[in-house]
C-alpha cells in the first residue's frame, strides 16, 4: 500500500472519530484544509466511499451512514471494545514513519523524561494470545526487596497514559494489577492457563480505576462536586466509563460514578486540590478528609525546618 494512501485512511478515520457524526460535505471541507492535500484537490464522493470500504476491508473499522440523521457518518462500535483497540493501533501505525513526520519541527517539541510505558506490552499481548503465564518481578515499596509472581494475564488497559496489566496469581488465585512502568522484569513462560468461561474484562475489573482491583467487591455509588478548570478536564477525560454529570450550574457540577474507590481513585481526587470535593459516600469523604488533615498538619508543623540547611 502506498504510504500517502495509508495516511489518508488514518486521516479519514480520525476526522469521523472526533466528529462523532459528520456529513460528507463537512468531511470534504476538512479535506480542503488538510496538510495531506498538497494540490488542494476536492474529495470526490466516489473516492470517499472507496476509502471507507478499504478501511473496513483492511482494518475492520466500519464507517457507517445514518440515513435517519441527515446522512451523517459515524464509526460503528461493537460490544467487545475491538473497534477502540483497532482505532488506537491504526493511529499508532499512522506515525510509524515518525522521522519524516517530525521533520524540521523538532526544535519546537519538548518531551518530558518518563518511563517507557510500552515496556513488556508486546510480551503481554503474546501471552494473552497464546494463553501463557507471565513471570512478573516488581519492587516492594519502602524496601529494597523484590517479589516474583507467576501471573495469568487476564487483560491490559491504558489508564491516564499508563499501561496496566491485570491478572491472577497462578498459585494463590489472588487478583493483581501492575503499572508496566513500575515492573522490574516481565517474561513469557511455557506454562498454559485458561480464562474463566465467558470471561468479560470490563465485568471482571468491576468498577476498578487504575491499578485498583478487587473482582469480588461490589462497586458503590460515588459523587464528586467538581469546579474550576478541573470540571472541563473531567468532562473531556472521564475518570471512569460510568461517569455521569447529574447536576450542573455556573459554579460547579456533580459527577456520579459506580466504582471501587481505591488508592488510585483517592490519589486522583487529591490531585485535583480545591476543585474537587467528595459529597458521597460519607466514609470516603471522611477518609479523604483525614488525609487532607494529615497534609495540612505537615505544612503547619516545624518538621520541615530540619531540612533548612539544604536550601
């Protein structure tokens, strides 16, 4: 396949995905402004349909026309989240020729140093594909000890830009989740495992956020009162798939979730500072209130003075 044609496929998928629903005329207008359209040639309807069918044949992504909604086009999803995965992979491949894509703009790009979030990702995918156990080694917090586990990989997901592996200890049956960038070692073994019959990753994760996991626990209703810039951020990047905006006014909104409010959720709430307030349930409000009180005590005490010589 010609590289320019591939880029056009990626461009078309991206336009439709971001628009949610869009008419052909709007797509044609976007094409006239696209950097891929060097000669500013119009997008013919026949060419659009050829691209649409090629995208379905090559990548399994269906761009469907809703004739009952003014002939608007949208990406048809499925119940197993396969479409989202295909979209991510297609867009990732769209920048496989990264050197040419960056070109002379490298002087205008600043990248923060961060762990390689892709560490071990291909190993996990192969293990899940072939139902093989993984050997996982991670460090114990506040110590120099390391723990090695034999994990049956049940699923992987990306949360807030970090990959999370979730699975079950093959010896104890206890569920675990790991951020890939925190692992010391991961490798595939020759030992087989079997997923539970009718396994569904979303149901198994059962309202968990980040690396929090407890498949046996029942999710609960949590309501957050969010204001300021954080409200727009949460609208754009929901904390969980169950997020609902149940109350809105000029000053704040109340968002409702059905989740397991574990450590990662609490860290997220605290990271939003004064823009965020837990209003339900009472036990979570009290727990976060106690943590905020502990933080306030640290800054109001004299404990920091012992390090004043470092200033």
